């Protein structure tokens, strides 16, 4: 178990470093805006990543669930994502100024690929941890992993300050450092032992598809998925908070503080998790909906670096907090044998998020960032209302 703990903590910390240096809410939008000057390109980036992650969910669950060993899917996911960052680092260094269209095309392609394999790895990760860490120690593991990842990501953000004022070399170095972090993270995950699952007969692929979609007959599950779909409107403006702050006069070096505060704030999910343990998973679902609403509200009423820090602290909590809260809600009510199917449907409900950043780009391009933030706040108010109508998980069906 010690080996699994150490490997899992190392993997989580290195993943946090890679994500901090290539953040889809700050680093990548600012990079693409500098590369192309286009809000549409910024929206297309996040849209492509969301679509890739959503499309991966159901096929991943169908293939991961019957596999006796699931680590191979994580190896594949980490390897592909590391390779993607290495290629992007090279292309950015040599071609960003001479052929920005080539770099943008490669960025979109590899980040969609990144998201697809991330979805694959996400479905496989929890079953591996479930076999390696005994039930009585999982809370300690996830708590320690979250805290260490938060500190590692925050430190990486603060140390990255010299990179962001140098275009494109600074961003190329950030991508290369993300590659190195994922390589170390691969080694960490290799340390986690995984005993094989017992042999089980495999149902035909068509039968597995029918089994997953049959879950939609549960009315309360449909209500949960609708609430999850609505909170996804937070992606409407997500790529544009950092871009708007930069265009309002925030210096390039301040991007390091936004990256750091988002990574450090993610550690607050520990408190959210403890609150859900005591009060029920429904309080987490409600809390992340309220926090998501506060992001565009603060962006509308605040000014300068202090407001940007608050915005990105909130983003840091909810970026994974939304997934954590809804996953906890599902795990609290889904039978163990149906967990992968429920997870796949959650991925599917995230598919519209692929459209929202492009819609956000159209609003920003035509009416400005403040109008975009106002529309986002109105839609998230509906998400809050829906979240507060969800029952306790055990009452789901």
C-alpha cells in the first residue's frame, strides 16, 4: 500500500504541474489570442477539448469496465498526452511567429487528442485506485493527493512568471516542462500495483451500449444529468476571463499569479469533500453551482489584478470541483456494477460544453466580454436553481 500511496501522490503532483503550465482557462487562451488575435480560435480550443473528452466517455467505459487490468489505459493516456506536449513545444518554438496557422492547427489537433485520451484515463483511474488503496485509507489518499497537487501546481505557477512575457519561447518552454512533468507522472503511476480482476464473460458491444443507455430510464438520474448539463454553461466564458483581463491592462507576468492562485485554490476541494462527507453529496452539487455563478459576477463588478485573482481562485475550486461533486453524487447512489455506465453518461452530458466556448466567442466578438459575462451569469442562475432541487443521492431511484 505504501508503494501505491507514493506512486499516486507523485502522479497527482506531476499532473498538477503539467496542467498549471498549460491551463485551458488561462495559459492556452492567452497564448492563442497572442498567436492569432482571434476570439474564435480561443473558443475553438476549449470546444475541441470538451468534445474530445465527452466523446471518449462512453467508448472508454465500454472497453475499460470488462478489462481485467486497467492500468494499460492510463499508460496509453499519459503517454499520448506527454507526446502531444513535446510536439507542441517544438512547433511553438520554431513556427509560432513564421507559421501561426500551422501551430494553431497542431494545437487544436493534439489538444483534442489529449482530451480524448484524458477521458479514457479518467474512466480507468478510479478502478485502479480502488484496487490498490484499501477502503479505510482512500479518504487520506485523496486528501493528501489533492493537497500535494495544489501545492505543486501553485509553486509551478509562481515559478513560471519569467515565461509569460516572452512570446513564443516562454510558452514553448512551458509546453516542454509539461511534457517532462507527465513523464515523471507516468513513473509515479507505474509504481501503483494492480491485481487483475477475476475473469468475467464479455457481453457483445451492442449489449453494453444498450446497458449504458438503459440507465436513462431512471427519472432522477435524468434530473441529475440535466443539472450537470446546466452547470456546464460555465464553459461559455471560461476561456475569456484571462484574455479580457489582459486586454484591460493586466501585465503578461501577472499570468503567473492567476495560474498559481487557481492551482492553490483547488486544494479547497478538500474542505468541500469533508462537507459532503458530513452533509451529503447534494450540498457539494449546490455549492459548486453557486461558486460557478460567482465567477462571471466578480468578473463583471471587479477591476484589475485583485478581481482577476478572485475570479481564478473560484475557477481553481470549481474546475475540478464540479466533476468531484457530481462524481461523488453518482457514486453515492449508483450500484457498483453500474458505476462505469453512470460515469459514461456523465461524460455524455458534458458534450454540449463543446459548443459553449464557440457561442461565447460569437458573443464576445459581437458584443464584448461584459455582455458575455452577463449572459453566462444569467444561465448559471438557472443552474443554481436546478441544483437546489436535486434530492439526497440515496433518493435518486
